[in-house]
């Protein structure tokens, strides 16, 4: 898959003009949105395959979630909570 810089370089090679135009910006927007969605899908599949099937990591996330409750106020002793999680 191309990175954003590679896409911009390819676009500049294909269109030597200095402006992209409305159609080019629309196409670039669609391409970047597609790339973002694909990376999010890769990330969620990684989480489902590797992290969520491991019982120790699920227990760690449940413990961390319980320590970070309630979400409406500040966490007391946040450094201690986060250092225990790492």
C-alpha cells in the first residue's frame, strides 16, 4: 500500500501542473479515506486475533478499566495506576 507521501509524489508526476483542482482533491480525499479505513480494519483484526484471545491481556484491560472508573472525574493517583499497568 502506498503512503501519503508516495501518493502525492505519484500525483505530482502524473500531473505536472502546480494545482490539483476540484476533481483531484476529491479523488485524493477518497483515496486517503480508503487508506484510513483499511488501516483501522487491519488494527481491529490484529486486536481480535492477537490481543483479545490472550486471557492475560484481557484481564489486564479489565483491571485497568475498573481502575479508571468513573470516567466523569479525574483519576486519583494516575501515575501509580498507569505504572502498574505497564
